């Protein structure tokens, strides 16, 4: 092994599955957690631990753990809290795979799954009052509609009814919102998105109190959704620039939202940084900026959305988000193609809805590109 006396300025990639101990006594002590140390990378690994600690720091949390993906983070967090017979309240609007996971991984094991509009505190309050609930799970900024969860009000209501609040903060990132400051019990991030920022790695993280994160780690050790050390290194590298990326991306997102709002052919723009956001008061209380996600509803519906989407030149046509590249998705003709109008409406998705994740491109270039795509949509479906 190299004998390195100086401190490396990047976290080294501990690309190893195993760590050898000096003797049986040390191995037993490390495995039992009696002394600090490493034995096996599914249990923990220094590079992966450094990422968990970094995400905890960004959130002002006592502890954090990094996992294989955002879905692994949500799964391990919920698994640490839920038992058969428990009730889980989850957003009707939000990332579809989270609802699928709730139904497939937890519903089949005897957890009651109830969907509710988490942007409506009264509706959540009524659902909490209807039956004892273990967990209320929300998204700070909901995918794909960009409606908000009023975290302080929801945390207060959940705790009053004996429930815990878990928050998926992926659309916001810790640069825009730190839900633990608003009463959340556990916070998850898909680090695939803003934290890594370059769309080249999959990862997830959970932060919270030492005790709750230890329970999440137990769930992760059992289920094996382990992050590799190289992936952890890439996310750590992304974290070094997340503050400046988000600042610039949020500024461009605001300019793009302001450009599109009120334009012919645009029915509405939902962006948490616009005064017209239906929950602008919530945004002012819990967000540091509007972030870089916006939902644009085209007046011309499905066909206008399709033409607009295909006419864009700068953005990547892909279903992910949080990258240095602007990414656009038209859910009705791509990710949610299988859904009819009613099912789309139930998920808060109109036929002309485009979800935009604003990247680092030049603001004027991006605005011009969206302008020409809007003209193309208007030519195909006049408003
Ligand atoms: C809000 C939200 N949560 C969680 C995830 C899942 O993250 P991952 O793809 O890293 O598993 C996504 C992915 O798009 C998402 O948008």
C-alpha cells in the first residue's frame, strides 16, 4: 500500500470491497461497531461515508447516508419506518416511481397506501385525521407540476397526529430548501440530479438525526442498495460546485419563466420564483430561490406540446433533471404516454405540460430557443 503522509485534497476513491483487520479481536470490534473502522463495503466505505457526511452538512443534519440511487434512498428510508399494518400518506402528484414503489414494495407487504394532494394542507389534515398514520411523504417541489409542500404546516399536522414527515427534496436541492429546518424527520435526495449535476452518475442520500439515519443504514445493509466508491467520488466532485450551479440555473430559470409567462400560446407557467406561483407565500417561507425547475402549460394541448418539444434545439430531450444541460420532457407524449386524459389530470398533468430543468446554457440563447419552439407550436396549433 502507498505510504501517504500528506492529506489528499480530494476524497480518495477506496475502490475495495473488503478491509482487512490485524486480528480476530479487531475484526470483531469493527464488525460490531465497537471501534471505528471498515470491514466490507456493503456495510460502509470511506468514500461513500464522506458523501453521506457532505450531504448531511449541506442540510445541517446530524447524519447522512449515501445509497445507490434516489429510489434506493426513498426505499431504505421508508423501510426503516414502516411495518405491516401501518398507513402511508403519499402525494397524488409527484414522481411516479415513488408511488409505484409505495404500492409494489410496501402495499404488497401490508402497508396501507393513501394518495393525497400534498399541496393542500387541509386535505392532508383530513387524511391524517381519518386514521392513524405512520408516515406522510411529500416532495418539496413536486415532480412534474412544481407545486409546493408547505413543510412547516405539514410537519406540524403530521406530528400532531403521531405521524412522521419524510421529504423528497430532489427538485429543490439543499441549496434551495433544507426541509429539516422546517420540521421534516427524514429527507431524501436523488443525488443523480443537482448534487452531482452532470448527469453522469446515479446516487441517492438520506439525512436526518443520528438515530433515524442509523435505522436507514440497517435497511440499506439488509437490502444492499450500496453506492460504489467511484460514484460517490463523482457526486462529491459535483457538490463542490452545486451552490454556483444552482445560483446561475435559478437566475436563468426565472428569466425563462418570466419570458414564457403571459405569452401567446402559453396557458401558464408554474415556477416557485414567480409571484404568480399559486403558493408564492409558501415559496417565500421555505425556499431560498425558485430553483431551476419549471412547468410550462401550452394552450394548444398535446399536439402543441409535441411540436414545441421536437422544435427545441438546445435542451436535451430526456426525462431526467438537475444537469448542467437544460432538459425538457413532455410527459403526455413520453413518460406518461400510457395515461389517458383523466389519469393525467389526476396526476395534475395537463396535455400541454412541459417540464423544464434549466441548465447552464447562455440565458439569451435559451430564451431565443424557447421562443422559436413556441412559434413552431403556434404555427401547428394556432392559439
Ligand atoms: C423527485 C424524484 N425523486 C426521486 C427520483 C429517483 O431518483 P433516481 O433516479 O436517482 O433513483 C427522481 C428521478 O427522477 C425524482 O424526480
